[in-house]
């Protein structure tokens, strides 16, 4: 018997007596006997914390792709960045961790102001003035962007570059089952979206990724021009770390920015909880999904913060709401604000630059290997895809034996042929380098890959 | 009872610091100051301009803030002192199940063996995670009486929409597309919002004079165009839908499906399972029932469990136990596809499994019993001050009404809620459900003690006395909190969502 319940037997008796009852069962007497569970739940008995901790070592020890066992070169939207002790300590403060949604602003100024600072940072990184307080992740953020584009144009056609992360595209298709959106994927040629072959007439949105998921830097003016020519919204999914040095979504003329905020202080965490970044132009403010915090004053005229434009939200507008989002990812947004505070202006630029330097150094070494061929000849930022001439999933397992997590196999992301890659995807590996990778680690990567493919 | 000294959940002694506002981090910024430290890598520091064409560079337009580590720590620590939390005191927020979040579950999830794993790693290298997820799925199915589950949805609302897409896929596969979803008038707002996004239309079902679904009117709404019904049981009034088997039979008879909104699952753990009541789809809010911390508004997790006939449509890929004892990612044959970028909020899922393992079947059953005991004790204790909207045995929460205070002294439910903040308690949920006037929805949860409940009741009674003595003071409450009532209308009228908008 283990739990966190304070009730003593004497107190239970006292409380029941107050209610004129003599057993806890009486509290459930109005539930129809036909559906009552008589034999208890089919679960083991409770265990003490140390016993459960021992049980969990079965899980932790069966994971081989951990930081202590492997040097991480995997990316695909999730990056192994430095998270310093100070960020872990501050973001782990229980006032942030165990708070509820800030519906009572008088006792929630801590979370509200942190979100306000987060929103300011997202607006600056995206170059767009209206951020929200976070969404679940980038994939569901894209879905919200499509819904916003539909709201703005009343159109259903969503023209999406195959350079958008395959998982984001798949999520867009899943939710289109409900909204009825028509998803049109635009293939890549040499790693660059071939916009010329698509009919964007009546499109609600033109969607691109910067860099695209293969790491390639596409000139976004073409996508923007296509959106303008067709009165569609331009939705840009962008790497927020890139914004340290590369053009922002706003600079490219985007109407909506979505991004994955994991790189700002959140561990790899097997994919979640992450952080859906979202910002848009002022024209779309009333269609913003989820919560937004605004500045105001209290009754004593002190600067205060509060969730605002609440009339858009599900608990008030119900079936006419712009989105059903309620719980979002506030703790990750607060974490991002703290991490960005730690990095500062110079730190963010330096991290972005070092990622680019490391990735280019590794790329140059890899393409020297016989049989390794770049998927694209175009410029890239911090990530790139290469043909190995061998099954990429098998190569990853071989490299793992030498303590290197060699990347992400494209086949694992796309589950089959994909318009982003011309031909077979099975030998394509996506490789990234963050500011945490040393030259020695990168050199070792090259050596381990050579060995794995017999070169 | 000397509840003042004994009340563990009453936060009136919290050292919230003074009444000065905290500057923003941007106001603290000093050009040239920095906190970051990075690894020495030895990677050639080629100029960026030599790696990336100039058309892509932004000209250093993005500015963050420039602070020292010491300033950063002071700033966010001060902000944290301006924030209520479960760790600080009682949070009787109805419908939100703000129970104590065991620290052990956080520690388990934060183990590098779990949290340093990249989600795109091959399954062969992440067998521990796959086993953990498959095990959690099995245990959630045991709790709810369902056949299989997806762990991908990131929150309750995401679970709802996933459930509705499953309904759509099921009916479409039968060549029987349907348009309407029935929802009681007491439902959570996420329900109708999700229905619209699922491509359905809402038909509202009225409650009867006992606060339950009106079975006759429900039956009158049923026809072959009804795709299903979304129910919370116990409902948002904290009352158990006693005619649930009749409701299930009627909906199933016209070919509709039953969706269980698991927001109130805490009330029925080990007492009754949604599957046994006839539900086909169940979402669970792990950040409520399974005590994962709410993070100031997320992250949550909203797994969706289904009955056998819907298993083949579940989102995927799913962590699956194979015959040889290994685990693999398997996509159900007619899967609706991904509803999350990766595998769901994995760290939240790990915490929930730890919580389930500590409690076991016996502990979870006690959780529901004591949650219901606490809610009924509070309802009964406060009946002279704030009467219950429906005064009979409730489940894990009770909806009380401030109508008597309003009629006699002009003191509204919101005033009571705000005054409670001064008393060291978080407010209950106000003005929900919509069908109760001046509603104050209290959910004490099972982790609060009798002493804390008594302290809460005494605080409510003091507020009721103040309503008689000085109602105007209550309209001005709270005054002892970091800020007093904020001007919400002004925030909406003149939107300032960022520091840059503020300075314009």
C-alpha cells in the first residue's frame, strides 16, 4: 500500500459520520450496480517509490541511444543543444512546474509575465508581431496555421512543400480528415521546392520550411510570390535557432510563422513535451489559436499581465472557437524564455553560427568518402542529407555499436517513398551537428561511418 | 479546531514579496552583458559568409536580452514568488483536478536514460522507451476497460479531436457518413470546439431538473445521422449519470458511438470503468487524474483508448509488444495517421506510469474514494453558506452557488473567488458550468487533508461574514496579492502582447 493520501482511519470515520454515512461504499451507492467494478482494477498492487525506481531501471537500461552511450548527430527538428544548470534549476522551480493555467491573474503574475517575455522573444525571432502563448509542437502548430489560413480565405486548398518535415505533413493530412482541407504536396528537385509545377489557384496557404527538413536553404521569395499571386497566406515553418543569423519569417514576408521550440532548453525527451511556436501578422489576430497574454494594469494602476482576447477561445465561443486548444505547453515556453535569456543576443548568434560551422565541416569530410553523395547541391544551414549507397537504418545500428548516433534515417521519417527525395529513400541519412559537437567527435563520426559502410 | 496552524494547504503565510512589480528581462538588459558558456570544440571557425550566401543572412536584426546569470536567476526567482502553485497551497479548481504532483514521478522521468533519448533513434536502440509506452497503454486500458490506446495526443482537447476523427473514420469505413454529435448543455467548451474541427455539427442535449442528461430529450434527438455523443461522467456538475446504460443503449441502437471525456476520471478510478458503461472512446487527462504537473498551463497528455471495433483506426505508429518479446513501431492497418510530431508527450507519459505503479490498482481505487469523500464533506460543510446547485451525493467535485450572497448583499461568485485568494487559497472554478447561476465549482482532490478542508470552509465563512459587514470591500478583493484585480477589458481593447508593442 503506497500513496500520497493524508487521510487517517479515524479521520475517514469522522468525515463519514459528518455525512451520516458509515462506509465509503455509500458514496458510490447511486452508481448502477450493473456497471460497478466489483473485483477491483486488473493492475498489480501499489509499490513503494524505491521499488518502482528499481522497476524503471529496466526501461532506462534497455535504452541504448542515450547521452551517456552515444554522441548525438540526430536532428530532424529535435536538437542536442547545451542546456545549462541555471536553466534547469530555474525552469524546475515548483512555482512554475506545479501551477495551473493562469486564470486568476492576481496570483499568476509569475507565469503570465514569463509568457509575455516569451511572446516578445518569439515575435522577435519570427519577425511577426502577434505571437501566442505556445502550442503543443510544430506539427500541430502547422495544423493551426492551416485552420487560420482557411479562416482568413474561406478556401480549402493547402499547398505544402515536401520540404516541410514529413511528420508535420502527415499531421496536416490527419486533421484534414475533419476540416476537409485539400492537401497538395509540392515535390523537391535537388532539395528545393519545385513551385512551378503546382497549381496554386484558390489556395488558402502556401506552406514552406526554412531551412527545409533536409537542411537546405531555399530562397523563400518564390514561395512568397506564389502566395501573393494567388491571394493565399504564406505559412513558413522555420528553425528558431536559425533566426540568430538567418532571415526571419517576417523578413521573408510570411503571414504565419510556426516552429519547433525544443532547441530552447528542452531535452531530447523522446519527442515530448516540446513547444509549438506560433506568430502571425496583425491582420490575423482575431483568428489566433490558443492563449495570448497581454499587458494591462491592476485596480491600483500597476503594470500587470493577463490572458486576453479570450472571446476567441473554446470555453467561451464553444463550437465557433478558432481552435480547441486549451492546455498548451506553458512550462516549455517559460523554459524557452529562460534559455534565451541565458543565451542573450550574442549567444544565440554564436550557437547558430557554430551549428553551421560544425555541419559544414562534417559535410565536407563525408562527401570525400567513396559512395557518399549529397542529396542536394544547394546551400544548407545546420543539417544535410546524404545517400550512403547502403541501407541507412542498418548503418545507424552499426555506428551505434561504436557509440555514435549517426543521424535519422529518412525512411524512418517518411515510411516509404516521399516527394522530398527523388527515388529510393532507404539509403538516405539526415545528419546534424550542434554547438555541442567537438572536432574530435566529428572526426570520429567520419571514421565510424567509413567503417560501417566498408570504406 | 485550530485550522490556522494545521492547514497544510493554506498558503496565507507565503512570502510573496511586496507590491512592486518586477521589471521585464528586456528592461534589465545591459548591452554587452552575457551569461552563456559553450563547449570548446576545435571546429574550424569559418566565417558564416563563406558558408551561407548573403541573401539568407538577416543582418543581425534579432535581439534577445543581455543579462548576467545572476540577474537571470534573480528575475525568474522573483517571478516565481509572484505565482500560486500546488506545491504552495490548495487549488480547489473544479474540473481541473489539481492534486499533489509526486516529486518521485518527476525524478523518474528526468533520468537521462529516458530524457536524453532522441525520438528519431532506431527502435532497436530505444527498446526501453517502447516497452514503457506499451506498458502504459496496457495499464490505461485496464483502468478504463478498453481494448487499445494511442498515447500521441498532447492534451485533453487533442484527445477529443482524435476521438472525433476516429468516429469519422469508423462511420466512413462503414459507408455511413454521419454529421451530428450530441453534447449535453453542461459540457466543457473544448467538446463543441473539437466537434467543429472534427467536421461535425453540435446538437445540444438539455439537462433535466436533477442536473443529468434528459433521457427523453436525448432519445428525441437520436436518428441515423448521429455519429455519437460526448459525455463526461460524472458530469461537470460532479454528478454521476445514473442512466448511463440506458443512454448507451439508445445511442448504440441508432448506430452512434459514445465518447467519454476523461476530465473527471479521477472520480471513478476502480469504481466503474468507461468501457463497462458502454463507451467506445475515452480520453484521459494524465495531468489531472495521473498527477503529472500542469506546468502553468501545460504540458499535459491526452491518450485516447478505444473499444475493439475502433482499434484498427488508431493513430500510429504505436509502440507494440511483439511475439518474440521485443518492441516495434507498428501502424494500425487503417490508421487515421499521426496526431503529434513524434510519440506524444513522452516525459508526461513516463510520469503517469510511475504514478500508476506507485498506487497500483488498490491505491487508484483509494484515490477516487477519498476524492469523493473530500468533495462531499466540503459540500455538506458549506451548505449553509454556499448551497449546492444539486444537493445530493456528488462525486469528486461539487458545484455550489453564490446566488444567496448575490441576492442579499450583491456579492457575486467572482467576489468570493477573489476573496479566497486573500485567504491563501486558489479560487474555485467560477461561472462554470454555464447552466448554474453564480456557480463556484470546488474540486478539493484526494490529496488535501481534513484540516485543510476545514480551513477552506472557515475562509469561505469569513468571506460570507464580510459580505454582510462590508460588501464593497469584497468587490475590491484581492488586495494582499502581488497585483489586485486586473483590467481585462483594457488588455483586450488595446492589445499589448510583447514588450515591443508596449514601447510603441
